[in-house]
């Protein structure tokens, strides 16, 4: 039930990004990052094959080899250095539908067979010379650290991590028959060459329909890449929900209460984003933590049913609130009940 509520909530956040785009999944479209390393050998060959690439800026045919080798310091190549090339590869995929059908062995015995369906999707592959050089710069720094580590490595404490710099260290045990093997460590140049093959490449899988004509295809690819570029906003929304709006942990078991909990959190997030947008339009820029902390601290204390005393102090955020909302004088130390009630009526 909790998983279903989370899926529902994610759809609410994502619907604005895929609206008005056709798809093949019953009214739902997806745009997801695809690891090139995990593609089949056939698709990998299509990715690295230097054909059908086009410039993202104008849709003109482009060569992958030329993108890797042109002189980036030449003034006429400056725009090309900041540009990308792309290609679209059909990549239909078989997926498990979660259903079973009855099938028979050759001896006539019946069994339940999983039903798979074909997911229509395309693979958008981009290559950026600038990104390639950045990734190689980061890797070269890691390699320099590995060389220093190899000069004084301790076999007893050595552990190889899949993403750590130690992935570039290859361990080999040598020894004659009957003798204790000795460990040798050296730089794994084969792994470095293998990783360099993927530098600058980026792949996105989507079921959104991409037209065939060069101009229309470029327009569709640009739109899909723009959708993918907005993912950080969704991730930021989830971070706000968990850290500032207490969406997790969930202390409910019944499905309606779980959904209600996330809808309350979503409503708070929506109000917060609207407030943040008003700040931006008015030229104010505050961190989410500062905004939430300021709003949470805006409390007053009833003094003998005669007046209210503010337990908070004035701030730049309060000054900004006074300027963008018709709720002036929110930074007073004392409030008369009738004046405070009037402000609430203006809000509601």
C-alpha cells in the first residue's frame, strides 16, 4: 500500500513534464536514463557505430570521429565544442507483464508460463566533446591518486570497490608450487581503456513517439532532453518532502490514511513552491530550509486574552513576505486579536 501511494505521488509530480506527449502505455509516458554499459551487444554496437549522428543545434549530419578530434581552441569550432550530437535507435524491449498462461511440456505435462509483452521504446544517444574531456579529467586525477597508493599499498588492508579509485588496481597472486603466493598490484590499463570508451556518451530510453524526418526528429529529441533535464526538480521535491515536510516515516497502515498523509505533504509542497515562485519573481532568493524555518517559528503567545506577543523576530524573509502579500506588518512584537483575526480572514 505504501509503495502504491508513492507511485501515485510520483505520477502527480511527473505529469506536468510529460503532458501533451503521445505514448504507448495507456496514457503514460516515460523518460528514463539508460546505462550504455548494460545494453545488449547489438545495441552497444549501434551506439558506437559512427553513423546517423546529427548535431543537436541544427540537425545537420555529424561524425563522431570528427567530434572527438577537432581543434577546440580554434574560434570557428567554439560553438561545435559546446554542441552535442545525437542519434535515435529503436530499442523495443520484452518486459514481464506479471501474468501467466498455461503451457505444456513435450510429455504433455502442464505448467504456468510467464507472459511477456513488447515495450515499444526508442534509445536517444548523445555525445558531448566537453563532457568527454570532463570525465577524462576526473579519471586522470583518480589515476594519479592510484599511482600514489600503489607506491605504498598494504595487501592486508586492500579492498577493491566498484566505484572507488581502487577499481583501477589489479591484484595478481604469484607463487611456485608448494610455496606461499605473493601479491602484486599494478594499474589496470585495460579497465581504464574500457571506461574511456563510454566517455561523453549519454543515453535515454523513452516510449514517446519520435518522428522520422530530420527536423521533426530534432524537435522531438530536444523536447525529450528538456524533460529529462527537469528530473533534478523532482528529486529536489522528494528531498523537501522527506526533510522539511515529514513525509517519512509513515505511521499509518490503512491505505486511505497513507494516501491522505502524502496528499497533505503534497499540498504543503505545492504551497511552498508557489511561495518560492513569488519570492523569485519579486527578486528575493532564500534557501528552502530558511523559508520553512521562518514559517514554522512564526508563533504568537496569548497574553491574558488581551493581546498576542510574537515569539519570533523580524528577518529578511518576513520583510519579503510583507512586500509580496497583502499581509503587512507581520514583524510586529505585539498584535491585537482583532487585527490578527483580520489577517487570517484575508488569507482564507
